[in-house]
C-alpha cells in the first residue's frame, strides 16, 4: 500500500533522435508518467540538481564509446543530487541526500544497490549541494586524478589548462597550484580570465576569444609547457603542441570544440611534436578512479575548509530548460560549472 | 708531412636548397674538395656505407626539431660505417672499422673525440657491416628501446607495426616475438608481407597497398591492439586508433607518409580513441638511449648468433645515387633497410 499523499508525476526529458551537429529541440521529447509503486529494495530519489556536462553530447551518439549510448526514447542520462523521498531499502532512509545517476527527470526509481550509477550519501552540511556536482563530484574527480595520475606534476613545472573556468578546469588549476606549479589557464572572455586569476589564483589566463593563444603561451609560459590538460581539442590543442617541453604530458580529457562537428574531428596536426619532445598524450576516464574518489574528496575538502580552494557554479532553473542549458556549454556561455536545478531544496 | 701516396679527393653531396614536398635534383649539389692535412687528435674515415633514413627528410627542413637542421651548402648528414685511413689520435688506428656520423661524402675528417656523432669501433667479424646500420645501429636501437621502454609489451599482447619490412619495423616485430607477443605487420606489397611472415616470423602482415587495413586488423588482431609502433602516420595511424585496446600504447617513431606534404600534416582524427580507451601516444628519439645501446646490441646480437633474429638490407651502390635512393624510401621502393654503399670494403 502506498503512503503517498497523492500520486507522484514524473517529468522527464528523453532522447528523441540522435543529433547531427549541435543538438536542437527535435532531439528531445518531454514526457510525464506516474511514479510506480516501490518494490522491496527500491527507493525514489527526488532530483534537486543535475550536472550539465560536455560528455552528454557523446552519450547522444550511437556507437561504441567508454559507456553505452543513451537509447532513443530513453530518459537522458545525467548525474545528479537528490533527496530520498521513499525507501523500501535498508541502505537509505527518507530524507537522505544522495548523489548518483538520476537522469534528466524529476524522480528516479529503482534498486538502491543498482550497479551502474549507484547512489551514495552526501553530507549537505559540508558543502552546498551543487558543489557535489563540481569539485566534489565527477568534474573534480576527473581533474584531480587526470592531473595527478596522468600528468604527474612536479613543483616548479608549468601547467596549462583549457576550459579553465569550467568545471574541470577550475579544479585542475587549483590542484596544480597546491602542488607548486605555475598555472596558466585558457578561457573565453575577460570575465572568465579575471575569475581564474583573481579568485582561483591561477598565475595567468589567456583569453582565446580576444587574443592569440600562441602569443599568450609565449608570454605566460616562458619556460615552456610541461603539462597540458586539454578539455577542448581543435586549434588550441594544436597550438599548445608547439610549445611543449621535453617529456611533456598532455592529458586528453575532452574536446568540446569538436563534439558538434558534422565533419570528421580535427586531429592534432602538430602531433609529431610528441616525437620531437619525447612527450606523451594520454586519455583519462574518471570512472577508473572510483575506488579512490575518497582520497580526492578528503584532500580537496580540506583545502576548501581552509579557504584555499574555491569553485563557481552557474545554476539554471527548471527541467524544461535542459535542452537550452546543454547548448550553453557548446557556445561557451556558462561561467563556472553548469548545473540545472530541477527542484527547490 | 703527409704520408699519403697522392692527395685524397673527397666527393660530397650537399644540401643546395630546402625542399618543398618530395626532394628533387635541385635540392642537392655535388662537390669535391681535397682532404686537408690532419691536425693532432684528428682522423680521416673513408666512408663505406651510409644509412638512408626517413629522418633525413626532416633534417632538410629549417626550424626547431630534435636535432639542428642541415644548413644550406652543408654536407648532408648521414650515419655511416667506414674505415679509419689516417689517424693522429690515440683513440683509433688506421684500419679500424668505425660507425658514426660520416655524412654523405667519401671521407670524413675531424677530431676523433668530437661530441656529436662520435665514432665508435665496431667488430666486422661479428656481423656484415651493413647490419651495423640496421638492427645493430640506429634503426635497431630505435625499435628496441621504443618497443620495450615506451611500449612495455607483455607476453600475450598484440603488437602492430607499420613499415614492417623497413629497418625499424623488422626489429620491432622480432623483438616483440621474442617477448612472447602476437605480432602483426603492415607493409606495402605481397613480397614485403611474405618476407616478414615467412622469414622474420611475424604472425601476420597486412598489405596496405592491396587490401583494407581496417579489415586486416579485424582479421589478424581478434583481441584488439595493445601496442602500435607507428612509422608512417596518416590514414594507417587513424585506422589503428579505431582498434586499440584499453590502456594501449602507441609509439610515435615517425610519419613517413607525411614528410613530403606541402599541406599541413594530417593529424590523427581518431585521437579521442585515446580518451575512450585510456590509452597513450608517446614519442621516442633514439639518442636518449645512447648510454644503453650496449644492452640492445648484446641481446639482439645473442639472438642473431642463435639464428633467431634476421635482418634484410637493400643496398644501392654509389654516392651519386644518393638523391634517387633517398626518394625510394618515400615511394616505398626499398625492401629492407636501405643502405648506400659509397666504397668497396
């Protein structure tokens, strides 16, 4: 028997068609359905915030990747933070705040111990909830382990990061500063550049929309580039390749400039710089580090507690705005980690 | 006072102009000059064989690389094997057979202890001299250290190598077989493919000129590609990128398909496969391993002595044929390590 005061209606956004180029309204359908009764071991999570990520564009494509594609008519995949509102599981009780793969919908229902995208409890008193989708969530884990495990920064080295004001970039730069590196960001527009320098403590930032990245690298990386953390691909990757040092490490995290291409992806024409400089280009997928997320949360959490680590979120309201909000990423319109608020806390 | 029976005349090939695209006759001048008298500490080496390498094309370009360019009107750089014919050095005596940077000329003269391209003695009784420009020389060292140090092969893994019948490819495949790997070559034409399978013991070879590399990889690498040793770049690199395994290693040794481009180099459009597969692409320059060459000579030499390691050289005669011989490389016309014989032994 249900203890619901009234039937819950679940609004959802589903993938209607695979996009060609930039997603449009035709790629999405808005659906609603009642939330079914719980079975033993299941929970209902009311979605509060979802993370809007460049990776979503890849999930919309068919074909093999590091994760299965979202199927046509499936609820769009999204990481989120929510509140447990019903529970027939010993694992969670009503009122728990959890993080996991909610999808782009108002309510998630399923087994509490589901393997993929399993929910885990988070502490709302430790940090505001949107930060659990930023430095304390997947983007933060990506930045932390990509930089430290693949980049292996040494104090005094020069680290360059693109998408510097974005979710991953913010954390890459601040972790690199904590490790004693010189940090140069690349971001679009003066506001973002001022933010990463003045509020996050980067040593410099190159505004790729209003200045030459090549000249900026010459000016701000007088000793060359030891580590490049790439979130954008395309011409910026190619330009950085001309400035790398011997034994440089390039972390391939994403290529947002290329995700909506209708022509083949632009490969790095200057990749032979890897040969000349005995350098390395290596990919990272955050899920590989799941057993070690706690290390990152602990270290970055302690920096936050000491006021030495800051993050910025760009929060948009309302599930119906999901399609437009996603496209903000590809137009560089977000300023900080992009989060969609689905319901009031 | 000279003890020469008559003055030595040195025929040389010099870089006349930097090439655009494939080198032509206009890029070279043939010069001759007398060999000057020796000063203390100097030697004269009579060049017997020189190594014809894809890297030569890069040395002809201006601009920064892993080694300084050959200057206009400078004798073209080449590694070679020769005989010491005059000596005012304690380091070498007349009759010694040596290997070093002879250049494309009949006689090299200079300080016996010159730092760059220093000569070292080799043992003509251990192996025919051209092999000192192949597996026991720079191509062999490149293959050995690139595969083992960057590729880190484990028994049972699948190794793919392009330019399989070439100088580096021959050794890569045979070292990988010795380490217990499955080895698949990529080469141009049935003869080369038959050679690497039947004479060198590769498990399979894909004839890129007469069949689909994509289909060949599917057929011959049923468990995917763990290591790709790339000598060619271009479309073959892009195709292999679609077949790599998780944590694959790609060794960037060269990109012969791109060296004569008059348009920008074709970057690997599928480089995001590195991300999906958490894979690595890394460059190698052989000079870094100079302190360890002796390890490679010892191990490969012992395999040769046991009849478990074979090499093939393609020997062309005569210094005047240098320009045409170099271009054979770019047209895929050589069959085995390309060597130019400058004088009879």
